C-alpha cells in the first residue's frame, strides 16, 4: 500500500521567533540607555544590530543557565562592549565583527584549538562546513548564516558552531514532508560531510540524529501524515503546545512511528550526500579558511563558497587571539 506523505502540514511556534519578539520589546524599553551609549562613544547602533547582539547574548546565556534579569543586564553590558570595540577601531557604526568579538572571553582560546590533534580540528571544520553548505543549497530553511566557527562557545567544550538567525517577525514554521527533508538533510550534513571527505564518523552524529529524529516525529505526529490504515490513526494530534506527547502512544503506534521515521530518514541522508559530493571544492576552501582563521562571518563564508573572493582576499581576522 502506498504511503501518502505529501498531504500533511503542521504549524509550530518557533522558539527563536518568540525570543526575537521579546528582544524587540526590550529594544523599545531600553532605548534611552542605548541612546546614551551612542552619545557617549559617538557610535551608531540600529535596531537590527541590537536585535542581533541581544539574540547572541540570549543564546549564550541560555546555554549556561543564566537568570532572566541577568540576561537583560548582560545584553546592555555586551552592547556597550561591542560599541567600545567599534570606537577603538575608529568606526562610527557598529559592525558584525564588533558583535562577534564581544563573546571572545567566553570562548576557548583559539591557540588551544589549534594545538588539538590536526585531524580532529579538521573534522570539526568539515562538520560545520557541511551544515553551512546544506543550509545554502536548501534555500536557507532555518535562516541566514550569521557566522560559522570552529571555536567552541564554552570553555570546557571542543565543538564548532553555526549561528543562524531566522527573519524577525516570522511567527510560524510550516512543516511539510518536503520542508522537513530539507531541514533534516541540513541537520545530518555535519556527520555526512566528515564521512564523505574524511572517511570517518563525527562525534556530533548522536546529537544531530537526535534533532533530526525529533523533527520527523513532530511532522508525523502533528500533521496527521500517516501510513493509511496503520496504527497511528488518521485524526487528532499527538502534539501538546508544540511538544510530542509520547505517553499516549501504544506499543504498536511506537513501532509504526519508528518504521516511518526510518523510512523518511533515508531521503535527507541521500540528499545531503548527493549535494556534498558535488561541493567538494567549496568545502575544502571553507575548511582551509576556518582552520586558518577560526571563524568566518556569514558574508565571508558565502563569498568564499560562491567563488567571489579567495582566502587571501579576506581582511585580517579582528578577533585578537586568532593569529
């Protein structure tokens, strides 16, 4: 019996969009403070730049479990620090690199990263580049890349990161089979990139596949995308406030969910492999740039990826400890 997977649609609130709304409201609330900082240092900050640094700050503090009020104080403190960086560089406008540099003290010294096993560092780079390439080729389903880095966000960590920001004001994500395959392909691209280019599995595979599995489950259990006549049923939803309620599933339903998830998972895996194999040259260039510099802005990564510039054309890295 043929599986009909192209009919279902599920609408799910985006956590980052909620965060973005809070940040926008905060901008209006603390604008007098922002204005004072601009006057004091004679550096302009627009709303878009404030939202960007505030989102960075929120994401960073969420990882280390900082209280809400402290999060707000940290945003103002980090904004001022970014403004000071711009002032010291003789700039009159806040720039992307100023914002990125704010978080350098919470990041492991890049020299330590480069002292790690070279093959391990290369694996981190290929992992992050894999995510970046699929996000580009899939039409940025999760948002535009702000930065791509092999410098870990936390001191006792040795993982890289892709920072991606969704469009402000985009309240809902619509999940179909097609869109889920695209986002899951991006989730799996890090490990698949290491497998294709280095011939080994990456340590991030468990986390990436866990995220991918949750995406597929949300689509299947929220959108009534079912195998006709099987145990998951054809009406109602298993989502409660966007979270999957597994407790209501019977043993047969769990087996059916696993079966359908496994079947769907093969499609994004195949897609990611197909795309990455065609982008070997671009992947190598991005990896070389990351190993040399530690981090790239989204704009720099795009320019390298599309062949608009060479690594030698990039300006010197302004993050002080990246030599």
